[in-house]
């Protein structure tokens, strides 16, 4: 009794699945018919082997009944292979779009990292510029204090102007070399008026270099701005492409879901 129940239930479930899950055309009906024929031959061969003494009619009747579970298994295999064959196009499309979208998202993240790096470098340049302005102000204060100190302010003012003119005529390499020499002289000078004189002369040289640097356009900053603009344009185009492909992917996933939700026509 229990054996019969355990035998009938899987067959009933499989048969119900075949009836409700698939829609059959002439071609698929022929395939199912061939499946039953194979199942019948197998069942008949089994019965003839196990019960050789039974009458032929009884063997055929038992084979007709015994072929049903075999047919259900074969039919399920055929139907599932057929379904997978039809579903392959949907799966391939979804897989292709997911790979493309994933690659573009990774590329977009790379662009965002590059933009972040540019932003950090720009902030660093701006901080350097602000520090340079602060240093320029400090040098101005230092030189002006020296000009106005004591009773020889006019002489010191003329001297400072002469130094500015002298250093202003030098190119950048000579100016840098002069600044290094003046620094060593200031460090080696004896404390007192001599050192003060050397330090102010060094400060004037440093101020001339600093003003020249601040007045020139920052080539690195201009390059960063140009690179940032190119990256932002690329990111914008990439975002538009991503939006289009993600919508296409959603459509492909909906098409796959609809294919799996409805009875599948085995044509």
C-alpha cells in the first residue's frame, strides 16, 4: 500500500508539472510520443525478463502501465532540456549585459578615484599658494621693519630697492643659486648688524623669487583642471551609457521572468 502511494505521488507530481508547465506543439507532442514509446519498450523488456511465463496480453498491459513512470521521467528530461535550450538566449543576454554593466561601473569607480586624486592634489597646490602668500606677507613685514629701524631708514630703503632690482634681473637658476649663497652667508655671519644685514638681503632675494612664482600661472594647476574636465566629460558619458544599459538589463531580466512565469511553449 505504502509502496503504491510512494509510487503514485511522484508520478502524479511529475505529470501535473508536464501538463501545467509546458505548452505543446505538434513537434513537442511527437517528442513526447517517442518518449512514451521508449518507456514502453523499456517496461516491456523488464516485464519479459522478470516474468517470462506471463501471457503476452498481460505483459503488454503491464508494460503500458509500467511505462508511465518511465515516461514521466523521460518527458521531464526532454522538456527541461528543451526549456533550457529556449532559455539560453535569455540567460546569455542577461549575462552579457550584467558583465558589461559591471565593467562600466568598475571603470566609473576608477574615474571617480582619479577625480578624487586630482581634487586632493589641487587642494595641496592651493594650500601651497596660501602658505606662499603668508610667507610673502611675513617677508614684507621683516624687510619693512628693517628699513624703518634706526636713524638710517632712507639709506636702508634705497638699499632694499637696489637689492630687489639686482635680484629681479637674474633668471630663475641664478636667482636660486644666489639665494643658496645668501643663506650660507647669513648662517655664517657673526651675530649683530652683519648677520641682520645678510638675513635681510636673503629675505629680499627670497621675496623676489616668491613674487615671481606667485605672478606666474600655475602650469600644474592648469593641467589638473584640463585633466579634470576631460575626466568629468568621460564620466558623464559613461553614466549615460550605464543608465541605458541598466534599463536594457532590467528589460532583459523582466523578459526572462515572464518567460519562466508563463507556460513554456515547446516548439
